């Protein structure tokens, strides 16, 4: 069973195939209008969403399939205390593929262990958001014609912004990439991602304190929203929420070919006056999200056979080890649900198999 839990679940060839398939779907939508006829997508959204959920829905309908699900966990049995594992097992009986968004980190991994159908991670807490990254890759490819040799500024909430986490990972599959990390110290990237870039032969990085300092030689400026909902201390949120704002004055210093991306929603971090600049690609980016999700659903369904779950769960990956110790991350799904404690070796480090937090 192939799930899609993190960007690295596809190698470079897989990512390029998916991008080519999306391009074909954009060019010839009618060719795919019945490609998933008779199939059902379940969208299980435990956290708010506009673009991600609706683009998944629109994607499945454009493939001739249908969609069931919930957009508010309070209206489902989750409000009665049902676990991710049980919900997933039940949905496996009804649908053919699941797209899950959850506020707990590692929730999609947990779901995949109990699912008889493919699970797509549509965002898990502050951890990862791989289908947004697919959208970003398709957009960069369409706008700039390449995914190698890029200098990418990522700006704003690098600590809690899951889209940035998946984006950085994805680029380890491409060549000659430099990330410029633009954030306040309190919003800086989690240490494990810094470590991954340090040991990567394809990705380098440097740090900048302002957009002004970085914008002059970027190919892509990736803006993000400060993730209010992830802060334990709202005073800290108030202090940093307006630290970085992209304005027309700053855009004057940017190269003519640079593009501005943002996963959206935006709050204050891009001034409305930037929207009319040709280099502002974030609305085109949101449009691309539908097509890359069409390609992903099509691809996963093509390769999947429903699995019989009787007596067979949880299904653990070979590289995972059971351990007595629980994960130290309070936001990890394994802390709030009755799941086995699972650990995996990542280089020299031993990490939680759900949320990737390092063992203390
Ligand atoms: C992002 C998310 O949910 O992480 N939005 C999205 O999926 N397009 C970014 C955000 O909420 O700031």
C-alpha cells in the first residue's frame, strides 16, 4: 500500500512524473474526466482549511470520483472520543482513499498504520504538509522552468510553519539549492531540519535577519503566516506577528524574474499592493494545488489494492522499533492516543516514528 505522508515518499523521478502528469491534466482535463469514476475520497479534516480541502474535493470531482468526509471534527464521532486509529479503520470500509488534516503531529502516520486504503497527509500540526509542497514544486516548475539551481528565501514562521518544513525536505532531491532562512530567532527552523541541510550534498543554507538583506538575489521568496494557533504563549505571538512584511518598496529591490509564493492564508505578511506585481505568484500557486492533487490521487489509486484489515493492524514499517519510552513532544499523536511507542534511526539520531522528535 502506498501512502503519501511526507514529500520524500516520492524520489526525484516520482516527483517529476507527478509534475508531468499535472501538466497533462491542466492541458487536457477531459482526458481524465472519468479516470476515478466509482472511487470515493474521504476528506477527514480535524483542523480548519479552505484551499487544501476544497482543492482535494475539486480534484476528485474533476477525476469523476466522489467525496465524503467532515470539515469539522466536532460534527463527527471524534467529539465522542474516537481515536484516529478507529476512525481510519471505519473509513477504510467506505472510501477508497483518505486525505487527513490533523492538529496532532504524526496523525497521518498513525492513520496509515490502521488503514486499508491509501492515506494522504494534508497537514499534521506543525510537522509536515507534503501536498502543499507538491503545489509549490509544480508552481516553481511552471513559473521558472526548473527545480535545480535555485536560491529560495523562506520567510516568517519557520518554527511552526509545516509548509516550510516539507519544502526544505523536498529539495534534497534536487541539485544546487540554497535556502536563505529569514526569521526572528524565536521563529527559526527546528534543529533537525538545520541538521539535514548541513549533511545534504545538494542543499546549502544561510541565515538573514531581514527581507531587505536577502531579496536582491533570490529566485523564489516563500512567505509564510505566523502560526498563531501553535503558540503556547500568545504574548510571544503578538511580539513577532508583524516582524516581516513584503511591500512594493521591497519588491523594487527584487530581481525581475523572482517569484513570490505563499501557501495562504495571508494575514499581514504581504501587503495587498504586491498582488498586482506579475512576480506575485501565490494565487496562481493556489490554482495549481488542484491539479497536483488530481495527479496524486490518480497515481495512488492506480497502484492501490484495498487491504483486508482483519487482525492485521497496526502495520509497522520494517525500520521502526517498538520502545517502552514515550515521545517527549506533547503535540505528538502518540501522547494523546493509545498507540505503540515507535522509534526510527535517522542518521545518528533516534527519532519518534510519528512526529520525528528526537529521543531525549
Ligand atoms: C497552510 C497550512 O495549513 O499549513 N495553508 C495551506 O494549506 N494552504 C499555511 C497556513 O495555514 O499558514
